[in-house]
C-alpha cells in the first residue's frame, strides 16, 4: 500500500514552531497532548514535537502562562495542532503560509510493519501462489 501522509514521512517535511500567546487550561493542554499522540500513531514519540521538559507537570505550568512555545511540528501535524488551537480560540504565532513541499517521498507499507520510503518506485512482483500456512506460527 502506498501512503502519502504518515508519521514515518514527517522527517521529510519542514517543521514549524508554534508560540502561544494565551494561556491554555490543563484540559486544553491534555487534549493537545492526546491529539499529538493520536497523530503519531505510536510510530514516533509525541514528546519529540511538544516543548515538554523532563517533567510534564512543568509543561502544564508553562501552558498556563501568558506566552510559551508549544513545540516544533512537521507540516502535517502543524496543520492539525493549529486547527485545534483555532477551534478553542487560542491565540498563537506561527507560519501563516505553510505550503506542501513538492516531490515528497511516499511510504510503501508492506504487511503493516515493513516499509520503504522513496520518491520513485518500480516494483516487480513475480507470480506465486500464496499459501496461508506459510504464515502460521508453529
């Protein structure tokens, strides 16, 4: 299966910083953390993107202050976090004109766990007969 939007491709996207200029409640902060966790699909550590120090309690304190850096986000995740901030009416500074990068690589996902990332593919699969017993554990 070929996929164009997946956390494994985020390393190939530019990253954008979000500076919040209004405090967030603890509930809103938790929702942002949950959003990032859900979007990473457990392929990445969500705290790589959020500006979280070693202790999340400090992060909750920061997000309750007047202005703070929420984090650095690859373009697809950035758009989703910005959309959430717009939904809750938070004010922030960020990149107003995020554009898609041309010639981005594509993920070729094989059996759910194996993958190839490339900008161009040529795949030749020989004829074979699939036998389910090949994949049964003893």
